[in-house]
């Protein structure tokens, strides 16, 4: 670690969302705290995401309501007189780019050209090294390398109190069939497939299932499919992020497509059966538990985009609603058996 790095008195970080990327940020924060204990850290973060990390100590949080721009500006006024040695501009959304203009920093470090969009390059004065071909978390660590910090601390302690919110004594798994509601997302597996998986788990392993998800009308309606099974607990719309964290923490394994809770499960070092066809799990998959992931992305890329990994750009999405059907229930069952046949 260089003398320049040791001399940093203050660092501001912009990373507003998403939940999955916030879990990837935690080792970044813990690394900074461990190796630069005298450096003041400010993290500009989204309101929802803050609820997951709010108990981390020795961080000055600036909480942004992404749905209320005027409220966001008022929150930024609390740090308007601060002068930072470095801004780690770790998000390329137009909103975050605008927010960066309110930060007074000598160095404004952003993504390389591969990861840049929404005029991101106009809001920074330094770039990290190329992130082509690496996982999102490793891309975040490139920001630390840029300030001379190459060591890593994969500590995930967020001071979330252990809570068995359902007082369950029997073993269970957690399933989140849902992903974000962005247009042309197409990351969700046919929800009827989960019934087959749930029945298999109960019949062969006597394990119950807990279904989690958000409180959108879509998720609440879809989740009623599971209401008629005695060995399923439908918690969709009934948990906050800390509840979901604790449900996953006490589970045997996690199943679902790319979502924030999948990355929470990975962070907790739980066996994760990630379901991937429309995005590349080597870039956005469960960082610690890739070995059980169902990866149909190369096949989907060839069928629906007429490309291979060599002819496509890193992170290219397959935006076809039929892509996830390449994942078969037997694929998931095979991964279940690898995990539960101790």
C-alpha cells in the first residue's frame, strides 16, 4: 500500500443500488475500513439498499430516495461543504452521474470505457483499469487498486441480529422466483417449475420450502400458486431485507434466478442454485457458489443472439422471453442432489 493511499483523509463512494451490487460492495467497504482505519468514509446509497447495510459501523451514509429528486438534493446538501480526497464513482446511471456533480473531490474515479454509459466519462477525471471479462465484484475492487490498495478483506459482518422470525426447527430451503421489474428483463423461470422442485424436495428429503419476494401486485398474485401446499410457507411481500437475510442465513440452500437475495445467499456462503440463461453468471452470478449454478447462457446466446462468447460483448444480455425455458427441472434436481446427498 502506497504512502499516497495511507495519506487519504476522506473518501466518498457513490453506489445507490441494486441489492445484489450492494452485497458486492460490502467487501469493498470492509477493505477500506480495515486498511485505512483513519480515513473518513461517506457512502451515498439508495433508501431501500440502506436498510440492508445500515448497521455497518464507522460509515457516514447519505441516503437517497431515488423516486424523489428534490429529496435527494436535500440529502446531498448535508455534505455540500465537504472536500474529499477521492470520489469512487461506482455507478453509471444518469442519476448517479448527476449526483456526482454535487461532490467536491480532487479525484473522481469512474469505470473504464467498457463499463461506461450515460455520459459517465464526462463526470470523472480518472478511470479504473479494464473490467472486461471479470465479475462485477472484481470490477469494484479495481476502484481500490486505482487508489493503491490491492489487498482484499472479504468480511461480510453487517451487524444484523440473528432472528429466527418463523421459529422453525425443521430444515428448509429458500426460493425467490422473482427478479427486478425492469423492461425486457426475462430472467425469471416459469413459476410452475418451482412446484415440481418443491414437491421433489419434500418427497425425497423431507425439506420444506419458504418462498420470498417483494410486495408488488405481480409477485403477490403469482405466489398464490404455492398457497395450497402444507410444506410451503409463502412469505412473499411479508419480509424486509433483514428478515430475508435471516431466513436465508438459517436455510439449507437457496434457489432462484439472478436477484438481490441470490447474492445475499452467496454472501452468506449458502449453497446457491442460480438459474441463468439471459445473463452471464461469470459476470453476475453468485460469487462464492458458482459450482451449483445452472448456466444456459452460452446456449441462449447462440440460439437467440446468434453469437458465441467470442463474438459477443462482455455482459451482453439475451433479451428473449423463451431463453429461461432452456433450464429444465431435472437440471435443478441434479444440483439439489449434489448438495443434499451428503
